């Protein structure tokens, strides 16, 4: 994970250099402190896919460029075989597997997300981003908080919501949860 975070941080730094963007502007866009943003660039802080998506949209680049360092090339279709999606571990308990990383100009970002369990007293991080999100549990159970509403989802359950609302999830029953997340 540390190497992936450092590579993403280098791409963020490179983007800022090329477009002559100050760290303060990037931090404001992400809604975080300048010191937290600078830690992201150094690969010392966990990354939010929501923040990477905000940066990608604001500066007109593909989310894949920030996450994987590659520009999507396909425009007719892109096939992802089971377990073969590009992966990024954005923090120690979250693994994202992109299901459409090679499709250029896509309107949504589908991921298989794996969340490892954490102790119940671990503070829940919430984030928000533009657009909407769809989650469907494939394996396990999760608790998702949207604003102040707490929902419990089991295998086969799905949820569509306004992603501008602060939201966060956690695995339940001391078992990992895997779910399909589509960010629109």
C-alpha cells in the first residue's frame, strides 16, 4: 500500500507542477487542511477516492491517471475478467478494484470494494463527492452512514444515494465485506 500511495502522491504533485496549482487550492478543493493534502502528496496519508475524483473532474483528467498512472484507451468496450481489475489500496482497510479502468470517457466509475473489519470503537471516516453512488453487497454485511441515517446491508442488498451527503461504511460481524460501488 505504501508504494501505491507514494505513486499517487507523485502524480498529484506532478499535476500541480504542470498546471501551476498551489497546495492550498488542492486542499480547498478536497475540503482538507494544507498539511493533510501535503501528506497525501508525500504518500504519508490515506487517500480518498472521492478526493481523487474531485481533482480529476476539476482539472479535466481521468481518475485512472491519478490512481493508476495510465490513460484509458478503449472507447467501444472494456472487458474486466473476475479478479483482474486494476487495484489500489487507498488505506489499510479498503481495497478498490476498478472494473472499467481502460474505458475512455466513461460516465461512471465502477469498483469492487473490499473493506476489512476494524474494532467497533474505531472512528468512522465520512466523505462526500459530487454526483450519486450505488452500492450492492456481494459478500458479508456492512453498515453505511449517510448523513445521520445508519443503514445495515447484507448480501444482495443495494443502496442508491446522493453522494454529496457525508457517507462512510464499515464491515460488520468482524468479517470483511465486498461490494460493488458505482460512482456517477
